[in-house]
């Protein structure tokens, strides 16, 4: 999996950096107004690792997440 940024030019997405593989399936998340965000290289690496874990089915249920949050709130 690869994360890429870009801009719409002439109605088409132009990706920054090297080209994507021909025929690659992509998901486009368009910023709504000025509510975008920027990741540091470390944050991007962590995000990619997390996405890979999810792709392998290494997830936890919503109930587990909520229980952990409740314990933190004490």
C-alpha cells in the first residue's frame, strides 16, 4: 500500500512524486475546505503499518476500544 498526495488538474488527479502503477486501484479522499492534515514521515510510516495490520485482520472490536477508553477516563 502506498500513500500519495496530489492535486486535481483539468479534472484529473495528478499525484506528487513518482507515477502509480498502471491499472492500480486507488481511493481518493478530497479535502473539504481547509480541514486537511499533514503527516510527518514517522506518522505516515505508523499509518501504513496500521493499515497493513487491518488488511491482515489484526484488529480489535469497537467494544474493546470503548472499554480501553473508559478505563483511561477512570
